[in-house]
């Protein structure tokens, strides 16, 4: 299952808080990434289909300061080809942010 990225909203991810996803960074072995935060912004314009939102994912793998394309997977969502940015090392690994505008 590959969902339409444009149709995803923060509401699709809120029930998945504190659950593990699989994060596959190009050239590295896939690792577990826990969804630790879902933040929804204010709608940019009434005509747009969704408000922007972001996800923060926490890995337990050694920190990899990556910015670029990844595949994020979860049984409830399927596989998403998205872009993440390493925002900070977390207490046990790396934190990554994905922004959906």
C-alpha cells in the first residue's frame, strides 16, 4: 500500500504516536524509528486541503546526520517516500523531522 502523500493529514499519524516505524535511509540498513511527536500548524489558506504538519521520529541506531529522501513504513500507513532532516541527537539515537506542507 502506497498512500497519496497529498491526502495525508496529522490525524493519520496521531493514533500511531509511540509506535515504531521502519526508516530506510539510502545506503544504510533499515532501522526502527519511534514516532514521538506530531505537530499540526495553522492552515495556510482555506482553499488548501490540509493544514501543514510535522513528525518527529526517534531512532535507537547510532546517530546519522542525514537530510534527504527515505522510505518510512508502518503497517497502518504503508510505505512513504519522504524527505527527513536530522534535527538533533536524541537520548538514545537520532531525531529526524518530516514536514508535510
